[in-house]
């Protein structure tokens, strides 16, 4: 009974639709037909396709750079574990910071269930409960490295199986695991001060620590290489070819979703709000290296790259093509101006963050550091809100 | 038809002609029970809905949450949801007070990425699910009577110096069955073994009930559905006959100090999200709150007495409020593939074979103190009512008005994303169903007729129905 009553009106509507089609074919003009339209916007569609292929080129270049930088990190870590010394530790830390620059810029490509979203948990999970991996003040036997009886043999499979097991903060791998192994627990303000001697024979479980650091670094390189391969040009069946075969508007919505989710829920929300409200230094993303400010600058730059369609690669591959800005200029020049200004304001707000981030968290509400953090939260959120509106301007279905 | 003006009558004639034309070209010849995609049908959570089908799909704030304070609370809540609580006294005062008895150290340990937990592997003790305990009878406010020694649930872990309560293992027996077309299936029936009791014997006549952690999102919306709606649904089911008659659980609201309709938990034992969160902090992690201020052990568990506390209560009111806000405003992800012909066919079958009698496709929320949640058209696929699901699923452990065979209709929204987020498809209260088909096949009692209809559907129809569930 119910089914029939539901279908009666739908059959009626089918009839009406057909009727309108018949009338339209007979030349009868009705106000609800779209007779005034001048046909599809061919130039607009062409521009959209160029924006998408330029985007794919930016993603490709950014991941290639990230892989290259991570391989340099891997080499530096190889030097550290074969010859532990102040100099090799410093070089490894510098290589980590350099890899972060490229990786952070690639975060604008997250959040639409693309290649990175399948592996992000192994690449960039935080905040880490560091005693899950290695010793901390007051607990010299803590962590997988020191817990020989439970984990007699360290292996990639073991580390993967234990990553985020029984808790989001039980993180065993990725950039921040490496960061902790290079800098150590931040006991005092600023970065941690792990000694290179932790890797030298004589330190408790030095061999296991060296092995662990190698394992997680190799895994990071492999994961990023897999993602880069998925975005490489001219490879049939990889994600890039799938992305470029998507319906144009669906692919554009992915671009906007990526940057909008990064700026709002991620940067304004998870990266800054919790740290700001709780005033806890380990609530910042790079709490061991105290590098959170740079991450945010590069995240904001990654968004800017996507928006303007430009990307400056350190390996000399400068990509310059149409971006979302060009599409918005066609749709609503005034809005495009507002949007562009906010994209730049977000970069500026990130640059205005205090360098020693964890100390800035602690001050009173009116302290310059906290004011700057609050301003950055607002700038990233405003950016995200505008990106959601930009989708509307481009008639894209996007909900952030 | 009297009183129609000539113009209208003319339209009707035209439409009749058009209808005939449509029939001639086969347009209107589609089977009668394939419903159309409704406008906005993909917005499972109304304006809170987020478009995300990634492994983080269950973790986003309501899309319509604009208020800066709400957003701040959401992200602080998120942080504490993921936080591992530590033994008191801890280095960070805001995060200590674990135990003395506990199941896990964080909410996220069971609700990984705000999602769903699963039973342990064979031979492994339970860590992300547990057994509820009671003894026959009922206590103050008609609540279940806890085991006098072990309390209301088995906590498998404890802080140093305190024995854990017990280890619980699960084994399965395969029960073969067949669809009407001859295709075989097998269902696994769980059996639980409690070993290494830390505090002596359990009470005679002990009642147990296994529980996995459900997906978090959407609870704030469900909290806002007016109780009148639930009563009307119960009345409608009764009127419809077919032996289906859901009922509301009347439970105890400890904040109000009076009885209230239950909505949350596998047996609808909690009336509000706030009380659910307080109960989970207290029972599962051992964290006291303003709403559940007593430590989570019985007087008989003397080894737990006088252990260092993480404060009174252990979770500050601000943080507790933030976690409640977080829980209430986690956004429901939009449907995928909701216009696909197979999915639409499955949607029609879902209604036709009777699933939608209890898994109500569409509800309306009422007034809420959170504007984001007020007056939303939501598609949760639940009636929030208790139903007798038969002997196969029975736990024989009553909770308030929920009998031993009763279970609350769980919302189905988001079920197609559980694999994406949590890498498993273990459904039902104890995760015994290994996929959605098995979950359907376990239905009995009031749902027996619907289950039999599913069992006797042709294979292609069963597949369409499962495609529909996958799109939720």
C-alpha cells in the first residue's frame, strides 16, 4: 500500500516532465524552460580543466620534493646511527626540519579521501604519548624500545601493528615518532635536548633505538613514495588519472575540500585551539622540535599554492598556471579579491606566530604570543569559511 | 472531480495523454517499488552533515557550527577524547586519575577515530569491549543490581598495586544456515569465559552482557528528537500489528534526580549524552566527574581504596563540558551513491520487507540549547525504541524496562563508513556479525518476519539491500 501511494505522485511527475519536453520540442515557450541560456560555458569548462591539470602538477611536484627531502633525512639518519655524534645528530635534525617544509605544504592535498588520507595515520600522527616509544623523565624503562621482554624483535610489521593500538596517542611511527627520537622529551621550554649519546654504544638499548629509528624512517620514505607514485603524471590507473577523469566539478570540490578542511578544522581547530585553551605545550604538533610555527606557515603556503595555482619547488621546478583564483575572478571578481586577501592574511598570521611556540602558550590572555595565536586561529577559520563560500560562487557542492 | 474548472480538467487530459506516451516508450514501466532519490536525502545529519568519506569521516564538527566558543569546546573535547589518562599523581594535573580499575586509558582506545570497536581476537583478552554485570533484581530507581564485589562491569586493567578484576575471552561456534535460494551462510555465536578473577568469586546467578563501543557521531541530534515523536512511533508500530511494538526505556536521570526516557546505550539505559559520557569516563577509564563523582570500585574491592585521586572530581567541569560538547556535535557524514539505481532499489526493499518499521529513515529534531542541532531533518534509521530481538541475541540481563531479549534499534547512519574508519565490519552489540548481512540474519523476535523476508529474497535483491546499507 505504502509503495503505491509513494509512486503515484512520482508517475505524475514523470508525466509532467515528458509533457514539458513534448511542448518544448513543439516550440511552445514556457517560463520554466531555459531558453535564455546561450549554451554551455565552453571557456569556463576549459579553464576548469586547466586548473585541475595544473593542480595535479602542483601535487606531483610537492610530493616529489617531499620524497626527495625525506630521502635526505633517511641518509642523515643513516649517518647518525652509524656514527653517533653531535654533528650527525644536528644534521639529522636539520634534515627533518627541511622535510617538514615540503610535507607541510602537501597537507593542502588531504581530506578528500585521496592517497594521503589512506596513509596519513602512519605518516603524521600526533600528539604522541612519547613513553609509548622510548624513555621519559622518571620512567627509564618506558616504550617499545626499552620493553625487550614484550617486544624481543623490532620490525616494521610490529611497529605498524602497534601504531595507535588502544588509543589515538599510542603512536609508534611517522614524522613525529622520528621527531621524538631526534629531539627527545621537551622537559624545558623550547625543543627537547636528547643527546647523541642515546645512539652510541653504552646507552641503554642503543642498538634497539638505532634500529627503531631506521625502521620508522624507511617506512616514512616508502609511504611517501607510494603517494608520490599515485600522483605521478602519465601513469594509467593511478590516483592522478582517476582524479583527472572525475567529473570536473567533483574534482574541483576535492581541491576546495582539501584546503578548507586544512585551514578550519585542522589548523584553527586541532592545531591551535586545543593548545590555546589548555595551555599545554604537548598539544602543539611539533612539540619535540618546537617547530609548530613553521608547520603552520608551510600549511598556509600550501593552501596559497593551490589557490593561486603556483608552486615554487626547491629543485627548480616552478609551476605557474591557473588556480582557483582565476575561476573566482570569472565568477565574482570582488569576492576573488576578498578571498585572495584572506589567503595571504592567513600566511601572514602564521608568520606572526611566536617562534618559541610553547612558551607563548603560557602567558596571560593579553600577552603578545597568545594574542598572535588567537589571531591565527581567527585568520585560519575565516579562510576556511571563505573557502566554503567560494564553493558556492563556483556552484560546487561542498560542505565544510 | 466535481468543481474542477475546465482548465484543470484540460491539464488532466493532457497528463493522461503524456502518461500514455510514457507507457508506450516504456518510461513508466519501471518496477513499482523503486523509490526515487529524495531531495536532500544524502544529508543524513541535516545541516550538521559533513561530506567526508575518508578514514576521518566520523571526527568532524557539525558543519553548521559557527559559534567560536562552541568550536573551541569541540576541539578541547577532541583532545581529551584522545588523551591517555595517567595514574595520579601525574606530571600534567589535568590528565591524571586513571582507575584504580579501568578498561582503557582513553575514549579513543575503543572509539578509534570516533568509530566502532570490535571483539578481541581468539585467545586475546577483551580490551576494547567489556561485559556488563548484574544480579537478579533491581536497585534504587529500578536500576540493575550490581555484583556486590565486582560492580556493574568487568574492568580488565588496574593501576600498579591493584589487581585487575578479571580477563574475559570470547570463543565462537559457527551456526550454519542457508538462504532460500540455497546459498549457504554461517553465523558465529559467541561464548564468554571469565578467567583470573581478582577479587574472589562472582555472585550466584550473575548476569552478563557484552558490549562493543558504537560510533559516536550524531548522538546530539538523537538527544534532541522529541520524546513525543518516540511515543508516536511506538503507537504507530502497535497499530500496524505484525507483532512489532517498540517501547521506551524509562531510566534514571541523575542530573535531574528523576526518571527520564532512555536513548543511549545498547539497551537505552542512559537518558542524555552528558550522563552517557560521565558513565563511560567513570566505568571505562576510572575518571570521576561532577555527574559521577564516586570512584569506580565497590567497598569489597579493598585494594582499590585510598589510592591517590586525580582530584575531586578528576575531570574538571570545563573539560567535562568540552567532551560532552564534542560528543554532541560530532557531525554525521553524508551518504555516498544515494542516487545509484541499485541503492535506490535497495532502499525500496528496505521498506518493503519491513526494516524501516523500526529503522525509521527520517526524524525531525526539536529545540536544543545548541542552535546547530535544533529543528534538523535527520536520517538516522532508528526509532530509539526497545524491541524484542529474539532468543539468538538475548542477553537475559534486564536494564530498567529493557528485558533480556530487548535491544534498542541502533541508528544505521554511517554504517557504510565503518570499514573505512575502523577497518572492520563487526556489527551488533557484541560485534558477532562479521558484516551487515550477518547482522540482518541475527534478527529475531519482532524482526523475525523481516529477517525471513531478507533470507528469501533473490540474491540480486539481497545485494541491492546491502548496497543501500553501504550507502548510509
